[in-house]
């Protein structure tokens, strides 16, 4: 699965929990909160002032590595 800017954070965490540290590293510390689990990657990046393309690269890299 390739993660895009429209992918919901909660869906990513459900299929690839190993990506949690990537989200924590951008300041998204409430990964279990209903609001954060319902945000898209693009929305989370906007809230946390992170470049969406850079975050997508990291998340997809972690998923591809299977870590």
C-alpha cells in the first residue's frame, strides 16, 4: 500500500503500526485521539507545520522496509 496525502492517519496506524514513531516525531503525540485518527496526512501536516511530501516519503519508507 502506498500512503498518499489523502490517507487517513488511523488507517495507516491500523495497517502499519510501525509508522507511529514517524508521526510522533512531527509532534503528533495523541495518535489514539479520535480527531488525530480521523485526519488525513495532509491535514496533520498542516496542523503541525510539516512538509507533506517529506512525511509521505518517511512513512512509505518505513512501510516498504517492513520495520
